[in-house]
């Protein structure tokens, strides 16, 4: 079964054709990163307009790269929640129109489910259930229990900022461009992770908190630069040396990874899992990949291929395939709804 997957929930317009949930026939991503690097973050109105310009050419290229047409594919899948409303509207309206015009079944997919399914793309291995999934992205930080395909229970979530958001905010404080995650990693490679110890937040159970870590970085940076705690965070970067920035980046990154590991450790004994899956944009992080390795506490650890860790259409097509396999019926194109926030189920 060949599925055209569309993704437009944030600042990537993406389309892909995937066969049987795992075999990627094409994958096209038009990123708006260059536009938002200059603003230091995503501007929803601009994101929606950029999706409008990109969506049809991106779909066209994905179909051509796969040697398919809208008539030869079997189904269309699209992200409908969570995300920026204007961005979701562009993707879903396009998908609804194409499904109606070409009489194809339409599947509306949850964005976090797609991130998890990025781990099934190109996999020759058989990921064993039950799975413990750590979803770490710009908008979410969750631990999911996944007993079987298309079945999820949230067992931990962030109380405030998402981890990717925290990487982006800390990068901005240090004067690095958006998106901050890869920039922090790059600078951290030349820094000392032990130089500026940062506190690990105490949060009950399997939940997370990242806003305190961001504040701790601001306070540490102010004290290194001999600035008062009232000093505006947007200007601290002008008082830090490149070496201090590298050390702060390394100290922050290692603390963020320690927080993830602490909760992963806490989650593992709560149930018997057979595999660990890491998903979402932050799963590209090389320190996390190195720290967890291929096995952790005797369990196999899976990371998506780095090209599928960020937002893409292939993971949407994969998630839809496994939904179909689990008996999920197509969505009515006339009544598909979008939502900025909703829990995975
Ligand atoms: O999953 P994603 O592409 O979009 C959302 O669904 O939010 O995640 C984007 C996030 C951004 O916050 C970005 O800074 C972060 O993933 N990210 C990273 C790395 N690459 C991207 N964070 C840490 N290390 C990285 N190498
Ligand atoms: Zn995402």
C-alpha cells in the first residue's frame, strides 16, 4: 500500500510517498528555517503563508520522485493535530481537496504518533512490543507506553516548556540562531560540560520541567558576566566570551540529557518493556544518541534516521499505514477537524 503523507504542523512543508509503512519512495521537505532564523523563532502567520506557497510544489515533487501520481497512490494521510492552526489548515485543506478530487481514502494523523513511527521507516529490524517511547520535540516532551501498534498511553509529560523549546530559548540567550538544538550541540562540542553545574529539577513521577533549567542558565550567565539578576536576558550574549558560551552550551546540554535519563530510568521498572524508542526533533541530539547507545539497561534503543527525526511527511504516511493495519477507518474529508492541542491516543 502506497500512502502520500503530508505534514505542515509547524515550519516545515513536507510530503512523502511510503510503501507499507516502512519503505520510503520519496521524501520532500521545504523548511522555513532560513526565514525564521532571522526572527529567532516561528511567526505563525508567516509560517501559514509559506506553507501555502510550498504545499503544491512539494506534493508534486514527492509524487514525481516516487514515480507515482495522485491516481496511483492508495491513500492520503495528513497531520491534523497538534500544531499551529494556520499551518495545520493549509495541510489539511489541501489533503481534503485532493482526497475528494481523486477519490482516495483520507487519514488524519496525530503529530506525535508520526514522530514515533519515524522509527519504523527503513527498518529492517522488528521492533518488539511493549515499547517505551520518549518523544522529545520543539512542542512536546512525553514518555509513552506503547503496548502494541497504534496504542499509546502517556505516562509522563512536561509541566511547562518542552525540551526542544528549552534548547531554542537557551540558544537565543547565548546568541545562537534558530533552531537552537543543533547550534547548542555544535558549540557544546568545544565546551566543558562540567564547567557550570546546573540543577536537575525535582519533579514527581515521570513528569518533566524545563523552564527552571532555562532560568538557571540565565542566572549562571549573568553571574559569569558580573551582571545583576535584573539584567535583560536578550543582551547577556554581548557580555560572554565564545569560550564561556561553549561551556554554558555544554553544561546545559549535559544537564538536559541527564534529566531525560533520570526519567527514562524511572519509567523502565514501572512495566516490562521490550524496546526503547526515541522520537521527535531532539532525538537528533548526538550526546543523547551517544549516551544511550544501541542498548540501554539491556533493552534495544531505536532512534530515527536523522533525516526523519525532524518533521517530515514520511513519518505521517507510516503512522497512517499502521493505523489502517490496526483497523482505523478513513476520515470524512468534509468533516476533518484540526486542533492546536490534543493528547495522543
Ligand atoms: O520534532 P520537531 O522537528 O518539531 C516539533 O514537532 O516541535 O522538533 C524541533 C525541535 C527544535 O526545538 C530543535 O531545536 C530541536 O528539535 N532539535 C534539536 C536538535 N535538532 C533539532 N535539539 C537538540 N539537539 C539537536 N541536534
Ligand atoms: Zn514535530
